[in-house]
């Protein structure tokens, strides 16, 4: 039985799931997702052997806790505590924690539950940091906050502990170093911005640049030459089409769900690019 993402994430792929499934290979060995974010496709498919990765430390803390019995229990207890203590003032107190130097040493279950709590109680359920890397989304001013769905989180915990799931934290290049012919890699990087619209890239204090998109396209070609099945999603921009010329480009329409400014809502064209 499949599961849903735990956190709402900018660029989350829930709404494109059917199309991603339509364009992915029917058979593959190991599953790789180097920009895991909210993990919409992974949790829909629940492959038994997978390598997942992201550069966002708060997000990775959640997946590491799901994969460990003790940290999982501590994370759930802490979520209960956050729900009980929730208020406008409490939200800002928890939000301020990453400004303190000792934040880097807090246990992983505290980091994970803070990330989930803020995601569920902040405006628009968005994860966004400022240039210093501090979480800066305001409160949604909710009177009550529900931080998790019991059945869904149990299902995810079971999935992580009962299968062969490797959770990595770092740059996308290292994440696919062990990919072999017959494996499947799905890349969902931060979007290349449309010229006329602002795009969301504030997942970490480092922006994802044009150079990063070029690095990714080079890696895509290397994996393709090696016999790995590769699928990538991005905005339908001229730059992306040039980078992936020669591969199969499928244009799909998507609704822009969350953005830093509400003017960005509406329909946008995305591409799903495959090498098979
Ligand atoms: C579009 S989101 C992925 C959304 C995801 N597919 C979902 O359904 O929620 C892009 C992700 O890339 C991560 N990221 C940014 N730069 C990265 C890098 N250099 N290496 C790995 N991950 C990176 C961000 O933290 C973010 O979670």
C-alpha cells in the first residue's frame, strides 16, 4: 500500500504523479532519487531497493528518523509535544531555534520534528530559508495544528525499516555514483526559472544556478551512456530544451501549487525528459 509525503514541499510532484508513472520505465533494478524533497513519487511506488538524497539537512533528518526505530519514536513524542504546546508565540520560539549556534548539535529527532511542526503550522506549508539559511516563513495563525497522519507515518516507517533504503545527504552527483546499467534514476531538481516569472529556489541558503543545471545535464548524459534509465522533470524553458536536445522531451501542463508570491499561481508547462 502506498503512502503520501509527510511535508508539503515546493516543487512537490503529487499532481504530476500519473504522468511521471506513465513516462517511467516499466522495469528497473535499483531506484535512485537524488532530489527527494517531499518524496511524492518514491512514496507512490515504494520500491524495495532505493537510494534517496537531498541537500536539505532538516528534510533528511525526517527520513533518517523514519528509518530508525528509536529516533522514530522520539520524533513522534516530540511532535505530540509541539501539537500540545502550539500557539502563535510557541511557533516563533521554535522557528528561532536555528538562529542559535547550538542548533547544529541538536539530536536528529528534534530537528526532524521541528521541521514537520513548522511545515504544518507555517503560512502555505512552505519550507523556505533566507540567505543565512534560517527558516523564515511566518505563522499560518492556526489555532490547532495536526502534525502527522498516524496511518501514513506508520506506513512510511515500515517502508523504511523493512526495505533496503539508503538515505544520503549531499550533492546530487555523489548520490548516483553507484548506479549501474538497468537501474532507474529520477531527477527532480529545483526549477530553471521562466524568464518572466520568479521561481522558487530557497530550499537552502545556496541557490541552484544555471551552472548546476549544466552539471546535472552532464551527469544525465554520463548515466545514459552507462545504460542507466534516466527521467528528469523541469520547466519547459529554452535553456532546458537546449541542454537535453536529443533526448525524449514530453511536455506536460502543471498547476503551480505553492510559490513565494501568489501572482505565480496558474498553469505552467513542464517537461519530463527520458533517455529511453
Ligand atoms: C523540486 S524539489 C523536489 C521535489 C520532490 N520531487 C517532491 O515531490 O517533493 C528539489 C529538491 O532539490 C534539493 N536540492 C537543491 N540543491 C541540491 C543539490 N545540489 N543536491 C541535491 N539536492 C538539492 C532541494 O532541497 C529540494 O528538496
